[in-house]
C-alpha cells in the first residue's frame, strides 16, 4: 500500500535551517509529482512546495520563495524540503502529499517549531 513517512522536524530558533524528508513506498514514485503542505493548529492546511515527477520543475507558495527548496531523489523514493532562514510563521506540522490517479495520500506529518 502507499506509504509516506516524513522526518526531520524539530524546534529551531528564527533564522535556523531544517531539512525535511519524505520516504515513499507502495507506488512508482518517479512517475508522480510530490507536494509538501503545512498546517498550524486551528488553521487550514497550506500548500508549501511542489515538484514534478522528473524534478525539473518546482513551485512554491510566495511566503517561502527564496528560503525553501524542494528536491527529490527518484532512486531513493524520497522527496526533501530544505528550509532556510526560518521564521516563526513557518511553524506547523509539515505533510508529504501524493495524488496517485484519483487517490490522495498523506504522511503522518512532522512538527516544525520556530521560536526564540
């Protein structure tokens, strides 16, 4: 079955960096775009970054442009989110997402807390 497992979340001070990973299994990873979302308590889930299947095209929400980089390693079935210059407003649970045909899949999430 499809499985997405995020890791790498932590508590960091403003200006710090983290790299999130999402390990995928149960589908042909290289054939599908992958997306990172985030959600703060009491708020709706927000699309953060998306990468196409080949890793040649990327999209970001305006608030993270220039600070975050999405990448993927199709040989390792893993998608990454490098987060630099972190701000308190980046705080939330970060989720890996895949849409496979008509089905949408989510990982369990990993907590990122940016606080002084």
